[in-house]
C-alpha cells in the first residue's frame, strides 16, 4: 500500500473513479468539484463489460447497478420499424451491457470514494495545475501533490493551461435527452426490453429502458435541426419521422437535458510531469458506442494501478500507463467518430447497408471491441 497524496480535479465519472481507485490502494486523495455539490448532468447511461469491471474494482458495482435494466439485445431499426441488425447481450458468453440512471451511477461512485477515505471538496475551483504537482485554487491556498489528475471534462480549462498540444473537433451532431415513463403501448411486449436506435434522414432516436418504469430517450440530430431547438422537443416533427413511436413521444414534453454537441478530443500526451488527464478532458468521443463513461472508468483504474507500483516515483509510471491504455481507447474513439458518417447516408442506401453490415463479424467486432478492455487486477479494500 502507498502513502502518496493525489489531488483529483473533477467530480464526474472519471474523477470519482480515479479518486476511489487511488484511495483503495493506500493513497490520501482529495477530490475537487467546482459546483456546490457533486451532481450529474445527463439522463441514462450505457455501462458495458469494461465499465462494469471498473465499478467492481472500486467497490461501486452493487450500488450503481441496483435496479438497472439488463436487456437482451441492442437493435438498429429503420423509421418504419424494420430491424437492420441485432446484437445479443447479457446472455451466456455474450457481452454485458447494463443501462442505468446517471445520478445513480454518480451517487454510487461518491459513496465508494467516501468509503475509501477520499476527501470530497465541493465549491472548489482549480485555476491551474503545474507539472511539478502544484495546483492553484480560486479561494484557497495552493497545494502540491505526488500526482494531480485532471478529469474536468471536454471544456477543461486546466488542460488548456498545461500547454499540451491537442486536436478538438466539435461535430455537427449532438443530442437532446430526457427521461419518459415506460409505455405499454409504444412497443410490443417482446420489444420493450431491448435497446433500439432508429434512423431516419439525419436524425436518430435512441430508446433505452433504464429502470422498470423509466425510459431514456436521446434525440440525435444536427445542431441546427429545428426539432431540437429550444427548451422542449418538437414532438410532432419527431412523430412524423418515427410514427411507430408516437405513444412514447407523446410523453416527451418534459424539460430536456440541455442540447449537447458531440466532440472529439485527442491529446499529444495524456500527462506532463506529475499531471495526468483522463476522461473527456483527454479522450472525448461521440457517444455512438456508449463508451465515454466506460473508457474513462477503465482508464482511471489502470492509472491508479500504474502509479501504485512499489518502486519509482508515481509520475515516472505515467508514460507506461499511457502506452498501455492509449491504443485501445483511441481505437474506440476512431470507431465512434466514424459512425457519425451514417447520418449523412440517405435512407434508401443506409437501410440495406446496415442490414448487410449487421451480418458481418467485422462490423459487430468493431462495436464490441471496447467492451473487452479491462482495468488492472483488483485490490483489497
């Protein structure tokens, strides 16, 4: 076990997982969240095998997955309800994919961090992190740590001040999200348990059961799509495009999660000196594979394992951590980024194309490759 100290910036999925993983390995850890409380932004979330393993590593699996939906399949469908391809999940020998509420996931990670001894500091705004491990704050004296982890999201101010080169693309597509009550009439009984992604024109509609009585809907479109502009969805417009979902869309009149443009971030390096970056600050990706959270959690646990080696300074292990983790995570990023191209294909071409692709092993393999990523072996806590 270790006695080093870490400062973690960001109270999201990546930051909380990192903090808990380090503390379980004997580190003293202080986590800083600039908001007055640690809270989630979002609605539902897909957690695949890799993320589920990471949750187990930090002692959050049982809390996070309580009441989660464990569906039998993920399907792509045309707007006329034709099944284009189907990926079986959660059966013997199949990949696991649980869908759950983001606030339950965050709450579970907070409890895991607290049990591990992490000091949680809310209302704490970091202004800069320096390669020597010094962190500056807006309303508190600076501190110096053996390791600083920056996990403050795609708009990371600290990343920009570190001087690490990077590429950042703001995609044309984005999503508006909300939770609606589960409906007995929107889909057949056999279909209600599955996850569906519907295509029409440049729009996609994601149907995701998250609990016994709540469904997560994601309205994916171009950022100038009039049907997603404003505080509420233009449900009539989406009903015209996806008529078989009219009973479900009729309930989609609640407040939306604010519109979120998809982004892609690639850093020249994930670390500088004693500072490491992960999650959306380091490797943001569009959500077409449902792997933003999973890759952040796996990378967080791998980071904790790498810097907790019995010999050498923690910062000396950061290049090895990056070399081990980066190829799989960047492959996931690239696959997710390429999947945006489906939005530009006319229905008359996309429908048979997806039907054909779904019957090829390579297509399915590319979508499932990230689920086989694993964090380091577990430790006692």
